[in-house]
């Protein structure tokens, strides 16, 4: 049995969490979370109204101390989806900030308001649950049906966070800066529980902006977590903002995740700061699988090597392991290890379908370089285009398009074609202030950058591209 938060067992006056003007030391966090944990029942699920606040962090820590599985609720979730999540997970109560306005779907649940003021008397921390006990139940995005509840055990959290300690040289001296939402793996498990497990500090920005990032890293910040949309905004501003460039340059690690970071943004930030971004790869079901190491080569377009405790293989369409590492041969990523989820809640059929023996089928397609670095080329269902006898990854075409000065954003999909099987379609947001490029110009640009068979056959211009709360492109919505 592993203690999730060793620093809470012998708490100090060191700052653990900081949200704007509100902060809690480890001693204060142990007091307020310990008092709340004493009210919760081990094994009984609790919903958390997961706003990006101190209250959310305290609620989650308290539930984990009590052994009460946490169901984080995205405050932007629609009524139908929220009703599904509540009906599926059946939490005993909802934890929310005192002033938070909750939707009617939560009216039937008992509500416990969160007070972040430390109590006058310290309550002994409860004995922690078994490693296999459910810790967090995170609901997937539901792109192929109703969202599924991914049950993450305590050992998966420990495995991932300790593997990142090794890969990123993450210590108690680090101060993590981020402005990520707290209802998902990236912002909550990595971004809140990660610093607490290390005995370090989290400085949450509340809301992301380039100015907030600059201020956070000008202070004590040593690490920045972000998604590609955030790094794109930083890349847009850093060339003309010396203060932002200096702050990013002084950070120990800039880490990007939740989706592929365009190479163009990677290179723009590197040119302005001398700092190369660390990319990693994970999923809700697996937490973190691979990462570029702090002391390794930060190669744009790659997500590094398998983390400690994670086994990874590529599998072809016939189910055979892809042994070649040539940076070209594509296979589906499958992983196994203590980082994996245990089940989809109430969905034994979906759980069984997700595994190939003991290997989890990620649905992500990748190549491996000769030195083992993993390069993701897209999702099996939406990002692999079979055109003219070739299997083509959408990601490399998107990166090539982003190199064109007239392109601000790009997405690539495939659609049915009588001759080619599928034709490549590029969806383009033109760069502000630049002349809109022509369709043939963009096709020729890709042909020169890559090869002729990877050029778009159709180009469609949009004012924006549809994205979810984590900044991921929602490609199905393009065709709708």
C-alpha cells in the first residue's frame, strides 16, 4: 500500500497550493483536507464540481485520503451528458465551492460545501486505501457514444507520478505553473496531485494567458504545463515580448500534452527562448505512457520513450508486432503496466474489447525511430488516411501546412474517393493579415515539403476549427 501524499504525513509551512491570492501550506492542507476526509465514507463515490479553484483541489485530496473514489465533473458539461454521468456513477454526494452555482441535475444529491480555511484543531489523517482501490473515475469525451467512466486505481496514479519524477527529474524544489482545467487527467492528476506527491508547489493561474504565464515563471515557477492551444498562443506572442521570452527561457521544463504540438510552434518558441518543449503521451485509460526525458533530446514531433514501468509495442492490421524501427512503418500503440485503468464502469463489454490479452489498444497510430523514440501520426479512426495504396498520417501533413506563412491553423482528414479510396482534405484557418493562399499553392507546398502523394486534393477554409476544452481538434465535427 502506497501513501499518495507523503508530505502530508509530516506537514510543514511550505506552500503546497496557490490559486491567485489564496494559498495553503502543507500543514494547512493536511488540516482542511483531513477534516473533510473524516466526514467521507471509504469506498463511496463522491462527485466534485471541478472548477479551477482551491476548493476543487482540497475536495479531491480529501476524498483520496478517505478512500472515496472521485468523480470530477466538468462545469461545462451539458444537461444530458451530466445526467448520464450521475446515473452511471451514482455518487453519494457532491463536493463544491461554497459559492458555486450547480445545475438542476445535481439538486437531488446532498451537497457539502468546501471551506478552505484550516480548522482550529488538526484531525489525524485516515489510513489510506489499498493500491487497487478506485481513486478517480474520469469520463471520456464520448465521441463514439455516451461517455464511459474510466476507473483509475491508486496504483496507476502512483506509477505515473513516480515515473514522471524519474523522467523529468521532478523534485520537491519544483514550482509547477499551469492554467489547465481540473476535471481531467492533465490538469488534475498531473497538475495538482503531481506537485503534492513530490512535496513541491502548484501555482495555478486560474485562467490561462501569456501575461499570467510570464508572471508565474518570473516568480518561483520552474515548470510549465500546457496544451498545444496554449503553446500556440505563446508562440504567437513570444517573438515580440522580451519579458515572456525571458520567463520561458528561465523555466526548467516546458511540458506539452493532451494533443500533438505542431512542429512550427515548437520551433518558434525555441527560436525566441532557446528552450525546447518536452512532449509526452498519455490517455485517460493509461495515464502517462511515454515522454521525452529532461536529460534527453527534445525532438520536435516525438513523444520520447516509454516511461519506467510501461511496456509499449506497435501492432499492424493483422495483429502482428511491428519489430522494425525505421521512423516510417506505422502500427497501433498498445501498452501494458501498472499505469492502466481497471475497467470502464458498468461496461464489461467495452472493457474486454479495449484489451488484446493484457495489452490496452490505444487506437493511436505511431512509428518508432531507430533509437526507440515514438512519433504519433494520428488516431486510427480519424487520422490515418488510406489514399492511392498509401497509409498516410494526418499529423505530418498538418505540420507541413503550418509551415506556410498564410496558414494559422490546419486540420487534415480523409473522405471517400472513387479513384483513390480516400482523398486528403485540408481544413485551413488563414493567418490574420496575410493574403489567403490558394488551394493549388497549399497542395504544392505540401508536395515539396513531403511527397506528392501526401498533398491535399481538397482545401476548405474556415474561420475557426472546432476544439474541446483540452484544445484537441474535434475532426468529426468538421464533416458535420
